[in-house]
C-alpha cells in the first residue's frame, strides 16, 4: 500500500469512527462536511459487503448507512415498553456486525397464546438515578441505564416490574419452567415449557432472499424421502412466498424479518408493525425520565424523505452482506468434505444454491416504495453460493424446540446454514452445543442417521470432517 492510499484509508477510518460515536444528528453532519461516502472500514472478511456492492459507490453508501443504523442504540421513550435489547447489533455481533450472538436473545413459551418471544427487559425498571452531569454538562441526559439493562424477567430473584408482571401473565412465562423436551412424557402430556433461541448470523442472507421459490420446491423434491424437507409458505406483503429465515422458517423476506425484530426485540413500532406490544408504561416516568409517551399515536420508525424507514436500512445492510469468507482447503479438509457428503450430512446441508436471474421481480421494495437498485439486482442475480443448508424445515425429533409456528410443528426446525460455523461460540437453536461434534451427536429425527454415521467414523476421519467444517 502506497503512502497516498494509506493516508486515504486512515482518513476513511477516522471519519467512520468519528461518525459512529457522534450520535445520529452529528454523524450525518460529519460525513456531509467531509464530502465522503459512508464507507465501512472492513471491505473483506466477516461483515463485509458483497463485492459488487463494495465496487459501486452508491450501493456501498446505502450498505454503510444501513450498517450504521443496525448498530445504533435506541433510547427512551421510543424503545419498549418491553424488549430484548436496544440495538440490532446487540444480538448480531459475533464475529462482526451482522453475525450471530454469544448468548440467547429470545425465549419462547409453549403455552403462550400470543405467539412471539418473552420480552426479557422492561423500561419500568430500566433506569437508576436521574439525569447525570459533569459540572453543568449533561452526560447521561436520560439517566443511567442499569446494567445489564435492568432486572431480567428470566432471573429467578427478579422483583418484576408492572410491565414484567403483565408480560409474565400474557406469555405464561415462569422462571421455573423447564426446557422443552419433545421426547419427554411431560411434554407429550401437554406440560408447559420454554425454548431458548440464539440469534442467527445474517451473512449472505441477501443471496438467500434472492433464491426463487421454485428452487426450494425442486430441492425438496430431489431429497431422499427419509430426509425430505418441508417447504413452508408464508404470506408477506400480499404475496405467498417460501419461508427461509428464522429457526422455524418464519419469514421469506428480509424486510419482514427486520420489521418483526424491530417491534418484538427492541419495541420500536414501524410501518409494517405499527402497534405497540403493550400500554404498560404509557405516560409513566422513572427518576423524572419519560418511559413511554405515546401509544399508537404515531409510528416511531417513520419513513424518511428517501423512502426508507430504519427497518428498510436494516434490510439494505442485510441484503448486501457477503457470505462468510472461506479458508483454504488441505488434504484433511478435502477428505472431510467427501466424508461429510458420504455419511448423509449433505442431504440437508446443501452445499450450493443459485439465485434467480432477476431477484428484483420478487424482492419487496422499501416501506416507502423504493425498489432495490438495478446494480444491486445485478449483483444478486444468477449467483451460485455455498450456504450448506436447504433452508427447509425438517422433523428433528427430540432436537425440536417444542414450539409450533404455522406448518412447522414442535419437532420441526429449519436446517441451519453451516457457512461461517467456525465463528460461532454456541451451536443449535438454544446454544446447547459448544462445539460441532456435540451438535452433530444431538441430531435426531431426520438427522439421526447422519449423526450415527459420523459416530461410526474413526477418530481421524471425524477430525477430517471437523476440519472441513472449520473452513466454511
């Protein structure tokens, strides 16, 4: 790298760092003042944009703006009144912005008559003390947020606030409920239970969204009957589409995925989800700080002059995220790849897929009607990628989470993509496995035969398979 390019890179990094910590109003002023494109620091590796986006100034600026919004921290009184976090990046940050999570970010209850997550946090025990100053300068104008964002409903000793008491009653949550075990007599007898959900990495999801519905239908038809996946249909924005996102294939499009998460995980109403989850904190204050000043009076995430709300900017970011980078193959990993296929793992963990020739024909526009750019459409079109998933739901027997979501019953789970698996600290839907070999051994139902075949391999052969997975 020559001196001129090094100086330019340092300038970009400095501008980006300054903008990231400046706050929403100052951030855009800094970038306008220096007349720079919103260029993210990393243009390769985990969390980087697709190459076609990285090489196109306008698309890169859209991606970078989405990235900034994705990691922005939302504050009172917009957040909540009940939520699981205050930033998208709070759950999607491993090993880079847009990745998975180290901890469980969501709990589901079997007997919850209001489908959706248990909201772990609530604004009415969110603060401690009032506004804090340094001399005459406010430094915490909204008060000090209690670490970790207040008493959590999942903590057995938590003195539940009014909002959390309402949440517990609404969802039938109790901290003593066991983890759902679909093979147990208690579950089969109708017993209540809970299931944890770990945040899934979002890398490459724009490619997955750009796959035509018929591709998934044909893929299911080509799979052996004993392990054939189920194509789950959902209706989003007036169209029936093949679902592909979420542990139970709950969404077909990234816009729907973003809107649902913004309301249910952070508590921000948006154009696609305009109604608050609860009125429990309306017009309430804590230490003189308003907790929730409106209820259905107006949408908190409004559409801007550019035709985008924040959920659209999250979509822009996710849609343009590149797949995880792969590592160089060795003789061991090449052997492992062959074993992976021969023992049946590739039956569900499909190595390759190809996107549609014109994804713009079915990708939803922004909430304000702005379609994906022609250049982004070209970047996504007719691309073969390697997710190691069929994105279909399969009967996983006792590995199921016990929840029912449309056509996905208690034992059915979407095939988790294995690309980038080497960067995940915890595996499976509730993080119950700490390493790939444990995750494989826990496969049941339609995945049991492959797990048993892996168990019969010699230690060296098993290591070859694990070495192969560590290159994805």
